[in-house]
C-alpha cells in the first residue's frame, strides 16, 4: 500500500501521471479538494493532468506521515499528510503557502497486486 502512495506522489510531483495505470484500478475515483468527483481512470487522468499543466504546474508535495488501516486483508485505508509547494488558485487569486493536506487513499488487492481505487484530498485548516 505504501508503494501505491509513493507512486501517486511521484506522479503528482512530475505532473504527468504516466504510471497511473500500473497502480490504479479502471474504476478509480478521484475527489479533489474542491469536492469535485471524477469517476474512472481515463476521466481522472484527464483532470489531474490538466490541473498539473496549469495551476499545479511544477508544484510538488512531500509526505509528512502515513497511517495504514486494514479494513479487510485485501482492503486498506491509507491516510497521508502531505505538505505542498506554494500555488495560486486562479478563480480567487489566493496564494497557498506551506499548505498541509490530508489525502485518503482506498487501496484494494486485486490478483495479488495493491491498486488505488479512490483518493480524496482535503486541505487541513489552520485554527
């Protein structure tokens, strides 16, 4: 499961997500920080690649910590706290600096291989 998270983060950091078919299911669901839901690998890849060519171009995240929760022997829920490079949201011009995010990954074992079936990214509010 940790390798799936590392692969996702590596693809996030390079922005192309070219290796996504090796660690995601065909029915992968991506939930972005704004609450948008994209269903299916092809549609998810269109979304994440587009955002990484614009607002998140050159933006990297680093993993601060990872917690794995086994739901069953073949299903794991992974919570990972990430710190993001700075970026500006174009719709409101807000600069996000030193932002921490919690990303939840639902990872399943299919045919002996761990695969990402759902991810959700939430910005951690500062009190």
